[in-house]
């Protein structure tokens, strides 16, 4: 990779990080391209060298996050020696994501409908594939569990993992999301295998 291409990739990553933070705080519709440019030290119109539109920025944030989760989940399962280990590692992997990227979770919850049709379909397809990875592992550990019930368990577990760190960030007097990690992991495992 050349220095120029590395600089361009770094700039793109900075734009996506800033966008996730801004969209989480203000919402997609409450954020302007000028505000986003200012957040990364460039003019709003200069962002068009990297993305065709503000909607394309949102699409990149959510599609690339979904791709990353899917790749990570596949790697976890591939590298695990057995289903028990795979489940524990999947839970730790996703809890890491929910703690470190709660801004992206907030954007997904609020602004999914602002995606282009193609990006929304891509996100949904990637997410279904990610859920299937989890469901397959849960079914190995709970014999007799059919695929629809496994999917419900996994989606409920995602609700637990995704909402808790976000909630803890917003409430004073509660433990930090990081300090709540062991409890969150234990509860998620129990919910999946109940």
C-alpha cells in the first residue's frame, strides 16, 4: 500500500468513526455534511471525494460494521475447538463490540430506515448470516432446538448485549459497561441456553 492510499484509507476510517458518533448523538437527519466535515477537519464538500452523499456515509457505517461482525463471527467459530468454546468466544466477541461500538448500535436502531434500499438489504442479509452462525452453535449445545427457536434466542441475546452497554453509559450511579462485562456475558450465555 502506498503512503497516499494509506492516507486515503485513514481519512475514510476517520470519517466513518466521526459519522457514527455524530449520527448516534444527533441522528442521521440532525447531522449535516458540513458538520461531519468539520468533525474530521475538512469542508463538507470535500467529503464528496470519499462518499457520494451523506446517505452513502451512513451506508458505509452500517454495511461495513455488519461485514466486520460476520467475518469476526466466522473466524471465532472456525478457530474454536468445540461448540462450548465457540459460544463463549462469540459472546465475548459481541460484548466487546457492544461496549466499544455502542454508537453504531444507536445509529442502527434509529437510522436503519434512512439507508438506501440496497444498503438496507445488504445489512439485513449480513445480519441474518451472523444470526445463523450463532444459531448453529446454540443448536449444537441444545439438542432438539429448531432453527426458528434458536434464531429467537440469538436475537434476544443480541438485545441484551446491545442495549445494556448503551443504557449503562447514560445512567449515573450504575457500573460502567466494561465492569459489567462478566455479568453481561454470564446472562447472555444463560439466556441462549435456557
